C-alpha cells in the first residue's frame, strides 16, 4: 500500500510540472502569435510592397498581418517589446511564391519607415525598359542606419544610376551586394565608412574610375569583388590593409600599373583573380609569402617580366595557377614543380622557352597542364600513364621545336614525333630483318630466322673441319 501511494504522489508531481511547463511555453507562444504589429509599420510595409508589385496587392489574405498565422515568402519578422516587427524583406523572383515585381515597380518613401529592417534584397525586380529609368533612392538611407545589416540588388538590368553616397550612413551594414545591374559612375569614397562590412560585391555593372583609397579602411572585409566593370587606374596600396580578406576578385576591368608590394600583406587570402586587366611590370616577391592562397589567376596582363624570382614551392596550398597570355619569357623554374597540391596550371600563350620539366608528373594532384603556344624545345619526357590521366587536359601544341619521344599513338595532339624516333621508325620499316629481331612475326621474319639457323650450323661445321 505504501509503495502504491508513493508511486501515485510521484505521478501527480510530474503531472503538475508538465502542466506548468505547458502553461509557460504555450501561453507565451500564444500571446506572441496573436500579438499585433504596430499600425504605422503594417501600413508602411503594405505601401512599400504595393510600390513594387502593384496596387492590386492589399494583403487581405494575411491574418492578422504578415507576421501572423499566414505569411508571405520574402517577409520575416521578429518579436520584441510586445510587437512583431519586419526584419527581412525580399522583393523579386527569388522563389515561386515571392513578391513578383510589376513592370511599373518603383521605390516609395514608405520603405524607409521600416525602422527594424535588418535585411533588404531586390532580385530580378527592375527589368530593362528604355522608356523608364529606375535608380536607387539617393536619400533616406540614414533612417535605416541603426538596423540594416544586409543590402542586396541582384540581376536588375533596368536599375541604373550611381551608388548613393547616403549608403555611407549605414554604419551597421555587414553585406553590400550590387551584382549584375546597370549601375554606373565611380565607386564613392564614403563606402570606406562602412567599418563593419564583411562582404562587398560590385561585380557586373558599368562602374568606371579608380578603386578608392578608402577601401583600405574596411579592415573586417572577407570578400571584395569588383569584377566585370570598367574600373581603371592603379591598384591602391591601401589594399594591403585588408588583412582579413579571403577572396579578392578584380578581374575583367581596365586596371593598370605595377602591382603594389603591399598586396603580399593579404596573408588570409585564398583566391586572388586579377585577370583581364592591364597590370604590367614585375610580380612582387611578396606573392610567395601569401601561403594561404589556393587560387591565383593573373592571366591576360602584360607582365612580361618572368616570375623566376618567386619561390613557388613556398605557396604550399596553391591548387590553381593561371599565368596564361602574359608575355612571360624565360624557363619554367624548378620551384614550380614543388607545389604539392597543384591541380591546375596554365602557362599558355607566352614566350617561354627551354625544357619542360618532367617533375610535373610527380605532383600527385596535377589534373590539368596547359603549355601550348610557347617556344619550348626538346622532348616531352612524360610517361604514357601521365598522358592517359590528363587526356585532353594536357596541351603543348604550338611549340614548333618540341617533340615527343613516345610512339606515334602516344604523341599529344599538336606535338610532332622527335626526328630521331621518326628516322628509326622509317629505317625499321625499310629493314624487315631488323624488325624480326624486335619480335615482330611475319613471313619475312620466319624466312630470316630459318636462314640464320642454317648459316650458324654451316659455320659450326666449317670450324670443326678446319680444327
């Protein structure tokens, strides 16, 4: 009896505990679910959305509001101080049920009344229209200065104009992405005020002019991508102050001049792409100190001074190296065969000469080797296994004085067979008895073998007789 009573008391205690937990959790959640949005914020959101998608949208299907039981893709909320607040707003064709922009999409001042907005994104919203030019608002961004952390404009072909200098007020911004739009003008100096910025992507627009010196103040930056624009001028030495940088892509611009030695200060960099510019002069020796680099692309720059001074073996993490079409001269340095993690190497379309080092074959990870369009001489001393491994990812055509010592079926495309090999093959073809000695059976070989045996027997008999 005592045991049963003790068991019942325990069960009742556990039930009370569970009921208490339920009341705390469920009542709290219930209060949050029915909590209202502030009226002015709800009205500002609806008016802002109507500016982008059209006045036919009125949010009547949302209960009790976008932060309630029914939601819309692209709008997210946070609960604080007894109210729901809009923190994320994504406009455009990002998801199937996203807020799709109308052809008459435009910005309204109501957007800047969303004082709790942390993330704002526009994707495929402003399409190209010759009769209507859409620009980013030049003012009111200061009203979002305390909240906005991420601002993105992606794939808006009809979005033109310049980067507003009022972006400089967004002191809490951590990500600014202006990708694949029709923006133009120069990169404003005020972007250097965004001290918390971790990602700056300005790729695939029509920006012109230099990279501002103020860029060096973005010391927390992880990603800087200004590729596929029309930027010009020299690379500022302040680029070396971006010591947190992991990715730097300045490719496909009109940048020129010598690369500053300060670039070697980017110790954390894993990707550096400076291809398709007009950089000239010599590569700073500081390059070899960037031992975190995994991908280095310098192709299509007139850097004719070769890189023999760089100890490539020090770049122990390098996996991809593209030095094609740079006017490089001299021989391939042995240190280039000491990069043990190298997967891809292109030295195509330069003026390189000398012997191609066979040590490339000993790099265990090598998977692509492009050496075409140079002045290499001598023999290719790679094994058939190496060519079988790389297949079409090995190229050495366009080197008129380069040949292969392998049999014809192993010669890479565009590489001739070595002259001595050709002469030997021709001689063997004209002398079938020598072919027989190499173990090639045919009727001629059989007759040659029989006659040889008979001749040896006769010579042996003559030796015995005269002895």
